[in-house]
C-alpha cells in the first residue's frame, strides 16, 4: 500500500501521481485548466516556502499552499 500525502508535504525532485483532489467545483475546474487532474503525474520542483512549483506535461505551474493542501498524491514508481 502506498502512502498518501498532500502536495504540501511532498519532497523536492520527486515524481508523484495525483490520487485525489479534495476541493470545491471552482477550485477543481481551476486546477483542471492548469492540467492538474486525478491520475496525472507531476514533478515537484520547489516546495520550501511560498507557492509549490510543479512540472506537469512539460509546463511549470505555481500552486498556492492552501490549494496544494487539497491535492492528495502518492509516490510514482
């Protein structure tokens, strides 16, 4: 069984798979417009302070910490 954690808790330079997005309709649509949907693979580029920066489909995206806390991810092997 793989460990589920939020995107805020993810380490830098790790490839993750989005398991679930626990957010309202508008937030889910906003993330979908950025390409952040369930079962998509992302790479964490920066996660120290300020927004979380991820790479998805070759594009860098900055996600605020509040929204990143609503994205559950699992390690991709």
